[in-house]
C-alpha cells in the first residue's frame, strides 16, 4: 500500500510541473540481470529556482531535497 501512495504522490507532483522552469528532464529505464526493471524520471531546475521539497505520505517523510 505504501508504494501505491508514493506513486500517486509522484504522479500528482509530475502533473504540477511547470515545464518552462525546467533545465533538464531525464527518463531512465534499466533492465537488471535478475529480470527486474527500474524506471526513473529526474527533473533538474536551475540553481536559482530550486527550493526545499518535502514529500510526505501518511505523515511520513519519504523524500526530501534542498537547495
């Protein structure tokens, strides 16, 4: 259930992204030897526009990034 909540939060955050503020967008897809697959999306903002971001799921901090 926790993974589902985190994924829903990530989707909502991505929907709110103002693409004109982004410096770069990177999508990575990795297939591992054991057959598992990794997928990530990285957004980079210019240094002068980055602020602290805290993501909470059910009151628990699951991600934090700071300028």
